[in-house]
């Protein structure tokens, strides 16, 4: 009896980077050479341009007509259009100033549009999961080299000022995210420890990247490279001092275990039951049970937690003044400490930012994009697809992490994660088609 094709897209143990397509070569070297783009200061421009270029050369009207894209891809395109619509409304109210208009549209280009483009590329071009995994593994192995150099500079010569790369000077707009920053000493639970941004604009973003990369690199078939990359990811996760990323890391493992043990469907019941049980045993109310560890969590960097809470609350208050379509752009600021500190509203929390900039209309579209993306991996994960289980758990972690940092701002630093997601879905779809074709031939 003939055996049906395997439904689980697990990479072969002897995977070789042979016969790469043009798109795979472009993406592979763009990921591997991340340190070079970082030193040149062109990350924020290069990645969306690469994604847009590949999207253009892979565009095929027949593929769109045949409905080759999953609903989550259309949802991200819908979010892009919804954001554009609300952006234009807001910009119109201030007369479309050149700088503000360019900055707003570029943020959209390297944010929600980038997510749509990256998840769509594997459906229009041949981009294999194994190629993305190998590239990310090499990149994260390089974390160890860069961190070693940064710590040597820190302890040998002391803290250094950030450097603005030469090419970054040619890019218009805010240069803060384009600077090459060195490691510094910061207090964590009152203990001075080294901390760095690495290839990102902010240490918490490094924590997000490290966590997502860790679960991508688990699929690397080269044992030595996999171990080295996982060590690099874990080291970067620790050095980032991202408290929420630290909590999300074991959470992803719990989610993966729930799938493998058959408890995924009842996971929420177990969480609620165990939480209530511990609260009862300790004679605590559920509110107190949550408040105690939360207080400890916030005490690690108390000033940062208070600042975030203050900015988010001010953002929500501003949203209430224009609830349906928001303000369209980040313009208002909030100050505290007698004017010593000032940040634009919407700086923290993607959910608060979307409400503030795009209103309820944009927020509902955003939530639909998040949920539809997560649901795309549910059935394969329940059926035992290991990669989809990792993708599902990573997305849950990401959705928690974007409550502390804006997705539209930091997506540029883990753009490859969305290509990886798209490649996983594309391989599943291709295998489904193979199954259908095999069944038709066997009739």
C-alpha cells in the first residue's frame, strides 16, 4: 500500500544549502550579515527595501486570484490599509507637513507593511524554512562574538558613547535608532550588571529578538551550530535584562509541552484551576496572589515600570478624545519629573499605541490580524507539527511582549521571524496540496 506524503514539515537531518533560489540567497545573506548592516547604520532602511523588492519580483496576479494566501496575510494587509487610512485622516488635519508625512508613512512601511510582505514572500517565491533557520543560527552565533567585544571594551576602557555610522547620517529623520551603542552598567534589583542593545535600538527589543530566535534555532539540523546559536540566544536574553522576556521564555516551553502531552485544549482550565488552588492554600485572594509577584517583578527596575505605566495611562486618556479613528500619528507628548522627562504618547504598548493612533477601527483590525495569525498554526500544532508548536508558543510570547514595546517600531529587528512564519505556513499548504494530488491519483 502506498503511503501518503508526510504532513509534518520537519527539516531533514542532512540539510545542505544547495540549489538556493534567488530569494533565498538574498534573504540568507541579509540575515547573516546583520552585524555589517548594524555597523553601517542602514538596518531600518535595508530590511523593508529587501522585502518590498522581493515582493515586487514575486508578484503574480494569478496567485492572488487563486487565493493562495492564508487569511492572516490578508489581515496584515488590512491592518496596513487601516493604518494608512487613519494616518491620512490625521495628517490632513495638520495640512500634510512634509517631514511628519514622510516619517509617518515610512513607519507604516517598515512596520505593518513589512510584516505583510515578509509573511507573503514564501507563498510567491521559494523560501524554505531550513534556509531561514540556518541563517538565523549563524546570526545568533555571532551574538557571542559581539558581546565578548562589547564587554571587553566596557571593562577595559569603561562606558563608551554611542556612534552614528557614516551611512546613517544620510538617512533623514530621527537618528537615535541608527546609532551603534556599547554595553553599559545598569542596576537590576539594585545590582549593577552589564546591559546592551546589540543590533537593536533598545535592550527590551534584544530580549524579544533573542527569545524568538531561540525557538527558530531549535530547528537547526547542524548539532554544533544549533548549540552555539542557542547559547548565543540565551546569553542575549539574559543580557537584555528584559523581565517580561524572561517570563515568556518558560511560558513558550509550557505551551509546547501542552501540545505534546495533549493538554493544549484544556490548558486554560489547568492554569485557572492551579492558580485558584495555590491562592486558596496560601489564604490569599486572587488579586493578592497576582499582586505580590507583580510587585517583585516591577521592583527590578521600579523607575522604568512607573514611567511606562504613566505614559500608557496618558496615551489611553488621549485616545478617549478621538476614540473611533484615533489621532493618525504620534504627535502629543507627556512630561513628568518637573519636565525632566518627555516622551511621545504611544511610546509603550502596541495595544495602547494602536488605540491612540488608529482608534477602535484600527484596534479591531489589529486584533484580528494577531488572532488570525495565531489560529493559522493551531490545527497543525494540535496534530503534532513540532515547528508549528514552536511558532504558536513564540507568537503567544510576542503578543505579551508587545504590551511593553511597540510592534510597529521593533518589527524591523526581527523581520526574519515573519518570513519564518510565512515559510512554515507555505510548506504546510504545499504538503496539503501534495496530499490532495496523491489522493486523486490513487483513486
